[in-house]
């Protein structure tokens, strides 16, 4: 958000015009490990800043990460679609699903509300996909939801043995 303008009964929001690519598009092409770590570090820092402001993103996924060329970095991360309502700890209304089930923490799937930890869970799913090209759970939406609720996620390294994911990074994904 660049500017918020309140003109009596009308409100306007001005956004930055960004030229770049969605991380969702980049992940489809495969991301070399050093580049994946560079991008992931920035996403983690952005989420840390959001959480420090007592805001929960609620929809962390590759489509909400945009990569732009800034300050000589062609993979400069912009985190999009932030629920900037100071909503940490608020319960999701019954029947409402806020976020993307493919990346959603079990608490949100059970409609128990969420806090910064649900963003961290979603970041772990995103990180797994960034490192391996696959989410920990995939397939039919009902099966994915059931897996998020009932199954421990597989280690990222087991989803892409050929990638040679270092153990500390593999453990980090699982800790999310």
C-alpha cells in the first residue's frame, strides 16, 4: 500500500505498480537450492515484520509472493495480500475459510482461528514446495485437507531425493 485516502464517504487505496513474477510461476520451473534459500530468507523476514506488527497474513502461498528486480536483486521479495487488520488471534467466523486449503494449518481447517503460528505452518508448506517443486500433501482437495488434519508432513528431502536438501534445511521445513 502506497497511500490510503479518505474523502468523506469514499475511500481509496493506492498500490505500488510492480513488474516481476509470481513465485507460483517461478516454482513451476524449478528453483536451484541457493536461489530457493535466498527467496525463503526474505519471505521469513517479511513474515517476521508482519507478525511484529501484530498482523497475521492468513494466506501465505507462492501466489502471494512476488519477485521484483530491486537494488540489483532480481529476486527481491514482495509479500502480497496481507490481512492488515491487526487480526492476530481473531477467530474465523463459523463456516468461513480464510486462506488457501493447500497451505492451511490444521487449526484453520478446523475453524479454530489462527495466529502467527498458522502463517509459519503455511510458510513451511511454501518452503517445501520451493525446495522440492511439490507440496507435502497433494491431490484431491478433500484428501489434502484430511492429510493436513491427520498426517504428519513428510520430510522435504523424501519428496525430492535428487535435490540433496541439507539436513538443517530439511529440519527447518518440518519445524514449521
